[in-house]
């Protein structure tokens, strides 16, 4: 089920087998890939271009996080938990969990939408950039904020997954709420493009993986690798272990058993539960969450193997 108004589209996936509702909000703005992962861990970066994108995106995330969970009163009012952000493909993704009522979902989306004004995030952006080891520049920030503002004005996609009871009318009300709370976008002058070039470098195994297959592969590695730290960022999966190549062969041979144990038994409930898992882990955009809701157990093993 879907609803749309102006630049906002909302899809709903019902699942009675999950505890609450997960919400994913995504827009087509590159969030820095692995640089955003570094920033979330308070780790400096190597000065590549992704540092600046990550600094801005994380500033927007911090604004939303502080509004919904900045203190006990904020949490009690918003009823939001487990808020996360990620760089998935060429999109900036924010996800959170909330209560399974229309009012709670609408409240959380309204609060999140009110923070989607990148031009006002310079102070947080500058702090993040310094933490990443790059020098903040106001003109470069203005250009990034303008680019993000254009992305938001073009498209905001939202996926709501869980045990809520939403009909077409209620879903349209959610889209209307986001449009009503969406701030006017503007950016200051002067502007200049970020001059730093180069990609983020990692001394651990990384490979290209996209879409739902990437999310499924990451979930599989986390479940079956005996504690290997794995990250999905941008269009790459990175495993922070030098023994990955020897481990990979064994893992590929166990995919079939894993799918039988963890997916097949869900039967017709698979799509909703998987969509909820992807959303809660912030491993997919709104489109990926929607794709997860339609997946069949017979396709899962092939998708995992293709992305290992």
C-alpha cells in the first residue's frame, strides 16, 4: 500500500509477527559511505570527499535524534527508540522504531521532517568535519547543503513496517504530515564544490554489493561468522577481519541450511518480518525495505551467495 504527496511517498508493509513499527526515511544524497561509519564510531578519516558528505548527513541525523530522544521528556512524547542512520548506495537513510499507532508514527515523522533543513546545520557539520580530520569551509558547506536540499525537494521516500493498522486514508495522512512539516530549503552564498578528491581506503576485505542482496549478505555474515565485525556502507560490504577469505568459502557452503532454518519456516510471514529486520538494522533504503517485503524464500540463498 502506498501514498504520495508532492515530493513525499510512503509505503506500508503490515506484519503481525513483529513487536512494533519500524520507519525508514531515505533521500538520494550520497552520505559518505564508509566515512559515515567512521564518524558514527568517533574515528577520524583520511580526508577524502566522503568526509564532508558524512559530516552533513550526520548533523541532520543528530538533529532528529536529539528531537526524539534528547531527554526523558522527548522520548516520552515521541515514543521513538533505536534510531540509526546509514549511507546505502547513493542514498542517505535514517531509521527508527516507534509504537504501533497512527499518532506515534505521525508524530515521529513530523519531528524528523522538521529537521530536514541542511542549511541550518553548519555548527554540527563543522564539529563533525573536525572530528573526521578535515577543515570545515562555509562555502563548501553551502554547496553541500544546497545539493542535499535539492535532493530532499526532489524525493523523500518512507517505508513503514510493522503491526500497525493503516488504510489508504491514514497512509495519505502520513504523507501529508511530512509535507506540512518539511521546511523551506535555502542555502547561503558564496558556494563552492568540495575540492578534496579520493575514496575512503580500508585495509580490510571490501567488495561491491547493492540492494536487498547486500542487506541479506550482511545479516548472514553477522549471524554465522562467529563475531566478525561487518559493515554495509555506500555500495560496499567490509569485513574487519584479515581471515575473511578463508572464512568465506565455508560460509558459502552453509547458506542453504541457514535459509531453511531462518527463512522457510516463516512461510507467508517472511516478507513482513524480513522488511522489518532490514528497516530496524538500517541496512536498506525505503525501496530496499519494500523489495524485502516481496521476497520469496527460494530467492534468498541465491541473493546471499551473489553478494558474498
